[in-house]
C-alpha cells in the first residue's frame, strides 16, 4: 500500500511544510510544491499561523529596509527620544543648580 495519507503522519507533514515555508515565501519552489504547501496551510491552522507570522515579519523587515516606517511608529520613537532628551536635560539642569548653590554657599562662608 503506497497511499500517502496526510493524516497518517501529521507531524512530518507539518515539519515539511514549515521547512519549506521559507522557500515558499522566496518563490523558490515549483508550482507543484507551492500548491502542496498552500493546501497544507489551508488544512492546518497551526502551520498557517506560522506562515502568517513569518510573512508579517518579512513585511516588517522589507518596510524597514525601504525606510518607510509607519507614521505612528515614527511618532512614538520621536516622542521617546524627546522624552529621553528632556530627562537628561533635566538632570544636567539640576546638576548645574546644585553646583551653583554649592558655589554660592562656599562664597558666603
Ligand atoms: Zn501543518
């Protein structure tokens, strides 16, 4: 009996599909293999989740390389940097004031 029932060895089916996902996304597979993996993804939610995650990750990386950072993210990063700058400015101002006070006290006595 040579029938390859996908449900007989679900684990190796999934391993195979996930192993090929990278080639799949690179478009490095033959049409036959692509159809095979698409079928598996349709039938196997866990593998589809892996695929979705990888695909999303690739999108993020692709966007990053094109330097098209989403507007919301850029604002958040800018705000965080500004916040840090304010903090360090505040710290150095406080230090200045402390030093000035010490100097004044030193002069008074
Ligand atoms: Zn699977």
